[in-house]
C-alpha cells in the first residue's frame, strides 16, 4: 500500500502525493514578503538564539563527558578507594571530574534559562509575528477556512532506486503539521503552498493500529510529557527520534490504487470528527509497511 503523503527527496515533482494535489498557490506575488520575513527571522535567530543554543549544547556534552569519565573512574578503582593508599593523581581526577560535572550542569542550566528568555524577547516575537502575517496571507489565498487548525500528519520521505522506494530517514515517518479540514464531503490538507484533497467516498477503511511507530519531529506546543499525551506513550526512540504507541491509518482508493494516510494516535479528535467511532477498526496485529 502506498503512503498518500509520500515525498521523493530526490525528485519532489515526481512524488506520489502529487496525485492528490488540487491547488497550488502562486508564490510569486508573495515572494518578496516571504523572503523578507524569512530573512528577518533567521537574522534574529542568529543574533539572539543561536549563540546561546551553541553554549547550551557545549555544556550539555561537557557535563555528559564529565559524568561518563567519573563513572568509568569509579568502576575501575572502586576496590582501591582506601584513603591511605589512594594515589594522589586518582583522587585529584575524581575531584576534578565531579567538579566539572557539577559546574557544567549549572552552566548548562543558566544558558538554558538565557535561551528561554531570548525566545520570549520582543525581537524574536516581532520576527515570529511577521512570519505569521505572511502565513495568514497564504492561508487566505488557498481558501483555507478561518479558524482551521493544524494536525500532525505522518509523511514518508523516500528515495527511489530502480523500481523500489526506500526510507530516506532513520525513523518510519517525518511528522508534518498541516492545516486540515473537511468540506462538501471532502478532506483537505495544506502546508500553505499546496492543497491535497480526497473525497470521503474514496475512503475504504479507517484503522487504529495499537503498535509503536517512530517519527522525527514534535510540533505541538505542549511538551511530550504533558498529561494529555500520557495514554500515547510518547518517548524518545533508540534512533534519536520519537515514538508513539498507536497510529491511525486512513485507506483511500483512487484509480484502483490503494493509499494510506497515517496520523499519530494523539490526533484522535480530528479523526473522530471525520468518522464515527464505530467505523474505526481496531488492529492489534503488526502492520507491514510495504511500499
């Protein structure tokens, strides 16, 4: 089954999601505003955020290395921790490692606070607001209804080799925040550039797979540890991505070809706004990710 939202990273125009594109915005008349907003935002990030983020990262790695060295030291010499026989060099190394870990952790915390403060500064807020104003223009141009919110949608990023498609990222899916709404028996998704649509009559099944799946980005304002997400078991995966314990699969048929649209389980409210609970098939068995 083909992913409805599938992007060919080497040939975007040949991506199979293009089969569902119903409208493309003419960016040319907004190009100047888009470029200026992006430039202003990037300059603001480089000036107020990037330097602090680099320091946060530096002290994070320093603290981790210090703690790691301390643990190795203790494990190697745990049987020799006798004050009278303990070599002076080893004792100094232990003290230095502990102090380095404590200092690095404190500095990391302080720079993290400074980073949070920079994110809330007037300069960053102004740059963010400019981006929102441009986005509002694009939303209006695409005819997206006022008040439409974004939902997380799983997008498969692939590259083609011969006749086969392979994942271009470590995780199963990339996670995109898209405007989503339904109107006149159709479902629409948009990234403020294109509109993807399909008819509700083309939907052949809606399934909730109660199995883990990995993705690469968190879009929600709330933290993954927010109580509202507890039932979905969201956590960092072994491949430095994220993991959720269930996902929806909306199966769409067009021109005798079956496609699937996957959304994380925490988009339950959106899915149930389109389909009755009784229509959703619960699947506990493993879903094979065939291309």
